[in-house]
C-alpha cells in the first residue's frame, strides 16, 4: 500500500502506538525502555478557563457585575471618542471627558481626526493642508533623521506638543478599574511655555 509522505508519519505513529500498547512490536527503532505516549483523555465536563487568582475568588454575581461595568465603561468611552472626532471647542467639557478615556482612545481620536483631514488635537478645528507624503525629515542643523508619521497628523507644532502634553497626563489603566485609582486633574498646555 502506497501512503503519501505527509500522511505516512501520522499512520505510522498511530500503528506503532497501537502495536506497542498491545505488545506486538519491538523493532530496532523502538524498545520497551522507551516511554510510550498516551493520548490525552478529554474530560467530560466543559473546560474551565484560567481566569487568574482574583477572578477565581469572585462569585458569579460579582463577575457578572464586573463584566457589565466593563461593558458600560467601554460604551461610554466609545461615545466620547465619536464626539471628539468632530470639531470641538469647549475646553472645560473636553477636560472632563478625558477622565473617561485612556491613552489608546486618545490615539484613536488623533488617528480618526487626521483621516478626516482635521488636526489631530481635539480642541483645534483647522484642516490639514499640505500633508507631507514622506515618513522621515532630515535636519541638516542637528544632523539627525526624525520620524514624522505622528507629527503629520497635526496642523502645527503647538497642536502636536499640546496633544502629547495631554496624553502624558492620561492613565493607561483599564477604564473599569478607575474607581480604585486617583484620577489626575488634567491641564492644557499653556502657550507661554
């Protein structure tokens, strides 16, 4: 019987295993001293996921409550991201909304605004014009090469610095764990700096 090379190994291992188990085959390659691999037996109960030590201590009601809180926080963050993609000018409400998003959401806001040809800084309503197609900028003064992929998403260096200033203040922790953390008081970059 001709067996294809890719399937030959599978059939051969299976047959050798069966013969070793029954004690019929003791060839040159295998001996009684070599361990015989047993196939993994599957348990009849559904698999338990490894949730970690903290999650294993929670009751089912607590776990459901935590998942609902996670879902609510993510939904609220999504609404805020959608609001900040559009032109926005109210500084005080902007600073309040920052408490309900994290750095990843802020990056999404910057990316979405730059895709729609708006400045990536949410408080700026200028359109992006003359966006360079190059990825790097070579400075002849400092003899350095700068990656400008992030800088291209902003209309000016001031907006870029302001955005970085806000992002550095933001928390990177999950939104649903914010009630256990101290939320910083966000500040805008003053133009005097």
